[in-house]
C-alpha cells in the first residue's frame, strides 16, 4: 500500500520477482508519472500561451534489455518512448508546444 497526500493505492511487484502480480508495478507507476507530468505540463504551457488546446493524451512505453543492462546493481529502463496526442491545435502549434515541453 502506498500513500501520496491523502490518497492510497496498491503497488505490487511482477510475478517473475515472486510477487502476486495483482496490481500495478513500480515501473508502471514510474511510467504513468512521466506520462501524466507530460500531459499536465503541456496543458500549462498551452494555457500560459493562450493556445486553444482541447485535449492531450499520452501513451508511454518503457523497455528493459536484460542482456544489455544500463546498470548491474539495479534494474532500470534502457529507454522509454512518450507519444503525445494533442487535439484542437494546428500542427505548428503542436510542434511548438512539444518543443517547449522538451526544453523544460
């Protein structure tokens, strides 16, 4: 059981680590945090610049290459890819928002 402020949620380890695997895992929580921060930050940038962003959604994937670990002492992602879908803006506005997001 994890807590953040007054919210509580269950986090579990993966089955291959000997855990029940009945809830989201720490790596999944990490990726979800990165994706939701991206969505929120894009909304803030759009609002601050008066860009009519209707909605933002994100899809994130992370991967671990066990044959080429980043570190030998702890398992970490080799990489991650964040895909952002912006609605209500032109391609030029979307590209500008993403560039500002990437520079933060």
